[in-house]
C-alpha cells in the first residue's frame, strides 16, 4: 500500500497542471491561450514573452501528463517545481500567503496554492511515482533483466 500515496498525489497534481497548461496552450477553461499568456508574462517583465508562454504551457501540460502516467516523475516534478517557484516569486508573493481572491475579487492570490503544489512536487521527487506508474514498470523490467543476466552468468 506504500505506493498508493504517491499515486494519489501525482494524479491530483497532474490533473491540475494539465488543466493550467491547456489554458496557456489552447485558451480553454478561461485561459488566454499563447497570446494572452504572453501578454501576462510581458506585463510581469518576463521576456521573451511569447516563447516563454509556449514553453511554460508545454511544461505544465506535458509535465502534468507525465505525472498522471507516472513517467519520468522526478524530472517532470523538478521542472514543474521550478515553474511554481517562479510563479510564487513573480505573481503570488506580492499578495501574501492566503488565497485572497474569493474575499476580494480585485486582489490576486497569495502563495498558498503554489506552495502546496510545490510541496507535492518535491514529495514526488523524493518518493517516486508509486503504484500504477510507468516508472514502476520500468524499474521492475530493469530488475527482471538484471536478474536474468545474473542467472545466465551463474549458469543457472
């Protein structure tokens, strides 16, 4: 059962990143698409804004899919954690800690949500993908191959 915790964590985090990446890349679910994301990045002083919008959208969408599949989990989580640290620094830190938008629609969101996502990503980097993952399958396959080579060498 030890692998179930990371499974649940990566499915939840992966779904969030797929949705946010889709907003940036495809403009769905209220997202601005590449142009709107680039305009937002430009307003934050992030340049070159359009290529960066595409890169972040691909990182979030693709990284989210990798998390859901449990493939290259540590690498995907590391890239997404960097994404979240930049988001905390450039977007959310100025609004404090809490998600203030619900109480005051004119105010942005604090770091609360991005901090939690970052913690989830670091946890996945440390624990691995857990159950029902491509990483687990690859690990078991490599162990099986190594065991087979050991048997061949020993003449069994």
